[in-house]
C-alpha cells in the first residue's frame, strides 16, 4: 500500500469528525460559527480542517475542503445543513450519516 493510500485510509469519516470535534463546540443554527465556540455541523467539519471560526478569508478554503470531504463520501451538504438547522444534534447527524453511507 502506498503512503498516499495509507494517509487516505487514516482520514476520519465525516461522522467521526462530528462526533469527536463536535464536543468542542456548542451547536448553533443559521451560520457556520458565532465567532466563539458555537458551530453548526458544517462549521465543525470546517474547524477540523483548521478554520478558527472567525477568519473570513480562511473560511472559504476550509469550506472547500469540507465540501470535498462530503462529495468524496457522497453526502449532500444541504442534508447536513437541514438536519443541523431543524435541531438534530451532532451525534444524531453522525448516526444518520453512518446509516446512509453503508
């Protein structure tokens, strides 16, 4: 197995990112970040890729990485946004993504 394949294999799933990184933030709706410790589900994933929740220039790059990760796994970003904004917890979103990813 090549080094690149090993690195890709070690990348956590979107569900794992939500479960682990989501614990660092309070959940919000309607925007990626509140500029402090609040994040929506996409904001949590963006933070995993290095976004600080404030830097607007950096946000575009981190959103791109987040959308690439979702596209790679076949997860619709609008589904994640909708689930977050109607009140699903990060764990519940992760649980649902695990089910549809099988």
